[in-house]
């Protein structure tokens, strides 16, 4: 199964890319993040909460243009061809 990950803001700075394709064996967001973290360890600090073993609550995920929020986002199922983006909280000023 292949998914496309779109990178914005800090994600783009860390990876040096706009997008990237990943082949997954585990079809969940957790499976995808595990694959991403193995390639780009600094991203883990941005979106992963070791205490709850899941994505931080303030992180939004966009899957095929639909925003996914709330708890347990890591358990969200992915299908072949999905486009996924992770969004950090917005700061105003």
C-alpha cells in the first residue's frame, strides 16, 4: 500500500521536500508515522506524545482534504493512494 505525504512548514524544513511517497505494511496513521520517524527522527518531537503513545492532541491530520482532529488519530485507517498531511497548531499574533 502506498500513501503520499505532503509536507508544510516545519515538516518541509526538516525533510527538505514538498511531498514524499511511503509504502506501508500497517495501514494506519500510526504505521505511517513510524515509517516517517525512522527516516526523519526530528519530526517525532513535533507531533508524537510518548506518554500516550499516539499523536499529540493538538495535531491535525488531513487525509484526502478532510481534517481529522481529536484523540486516537493514530488509529485512523489509511487506504492505498491516500494523501496525508500533518498540521501543527496555528499561532497568532
